[in-house]
């Protein structure tokens, strides 16, 4: 990162408006298309527009940071380092290996080269980045994605470890109940490390292309067993896939925007609850603050504006307040009528019951003992 004196842009907003937006979005009727009305959505959109309208840009002098340009990053490392690193990558490529870079503290690198790299999971991709021999990512090397670490361990993973062999050995290194390392890559897989601060490349004397794979576990991220594969065929497949990925990545910005637009046109009514949930996630927690920096605000504004455009397309499918009220009244009338019919049916059943027969002469039955047998016998 490069520090410089500049003008910091802060976008200040009214967090009370955000709190009101959050209150609305938390109600169930805003996430149920059968209960959400056009008026409610218009009110929500008005609140969100009010949020943007009331946001104020504040500019102030500050000490700022930015990433280096590719040219500045190359200049930082210097031609000597770049040549040494490029030569190493070419050498490892000729040895039929893929290179992975693992970030750590510079103080840990000598020990890792000596004793191996430990991990909580047997998966390279969870802690390391794969790189190709035509490496150009010196900006990333200068500003490592994970906590800006400045020690970069260089792992050389043989092609055969993608389809036949394992690279991990099981160990037991329990730091605590919640922090333990059960797997390790031995030093013979570690080609060396980079000290970003010193701009130096240190080779590992314990590195060896010939490995003893006995008892090794395959990597969970890159391994896929292929019985008839060999390294020559694997290289051909790898280079073909790399070329294909490069071609697929050569989209113009207009093509990407056109594809995104086409996706938005495919409106699915079932997607309404998820859209509203996404809006809620955008505003969640923002009422604890009252400002965003320029990058945060622009990204947030683009995402919310995109969601509002989709939300507008749902408007014709939403009921009005009057329609929803009429539906509720009809349902209440139908329910009341159903209750009344049920009561009436119950009364009719009682009146038509065999135990209630208007043709019976109760007094005659009493004289004959019928009533006593049918009704009063429980008093005996």
C-alpha cells in the first residue's frame, strides 16, 4: 500500500431513516407477496429515496492509502527479485509441479521450511493461492489478501498429487480445544519463501522433487483419482483448461451488463421474498452508523439501486390496499357463514336424532316403563 496526502470523501446519512427502513422490512407483510401491497412498496421506495436524497458528501484532508499499480509493484520488488522468482517458477514448471503461495508472518517462514506447513484441514485451497509460471500478480504479492501478511511460503505440488498421490501427513498439534492442527505438508514440498519486506526470495534446502508418498492423504480440494492418467497427459489437460478459462474470461463490459440485464428480465414471483430479504440485509446494521466512505457508498448505492429496479417490476403483481381489504372482508364473511352453517347443521342433527321422536307419547311411555328404562334407569 502507498500512503499519500489527499482528500477523503465521506458520505453522511440520516440513520433514523435507515431505522425506519429496517422497521418496515422486518414486518412479515413486506416479504409475503400475498400481503404486500403497492402502497406499502411505494412507501418503502420513498423511504429509500429519502435516504439517498438526504445523504451528504463531506470532503476533508486525510492521510490516505491505495494499492500500487502493477508498474509500481514491479518497481517495489525490483528486476533482480522478479528474475529470480520467474526463474524459480519456470524450474518448478519443468518439474511437473503446480505452485501454491501461502501467506504467513515472516518470522514463521524458516520454521515452516524446516519442519513443514501445518493446517487444520487437508485442503490447499483454504489457505493458499495457485499461481502460474507466467506470474504477473505483484500487486497481490505486495498486498497479500489475508491480513496483508508479508511472508509467502512457496509450495511445489507434483502433478501426480492431483490424480494419484497424497500430500498431507496426519499429525497431532493441539494448541487449544478450539485451535488444533491435524495435517501437515512436509518440507520436501516447500521450495522456499518470500520476505516481502526485504524483497528477497529464500530457497529451501529441504525441498526435493522426489517424494515418499507412503501413508500420505490426498488433498480435499484438488485431488480427483484418475487411474489411467500420467503427468504428460495431465500437463496437456491443464494447459488446455487454462487457455479455455482465459478465452471465457475475455468478455467485454457491455456483454457482461447485457447478461445481467437479461437475468433481471426473468421475473419470478417466487423470488419476491428473497429480494426483500436481500434489501433487508443491505440496510441491516447501518443504523448503528451515520456515514460510509466513498468506495462503500458507491458499491452500496449500486446494489440497492439494482434491487429497486427489480422491485418496481413486481408492482403490477401486487394488490392495492383496497383489494387486500376487500379480500379480507370476503374471507371474514365466508368464515362467519361457514360457522353459522356448522351451528345450524349441528342443531339439525340434534332435532333429527332418533333419541328425539315427536311421535312418541311421553306419558304413555312413562306408564309402560319405557322412560324409566331409557332415561331414568340410572337412578335405580
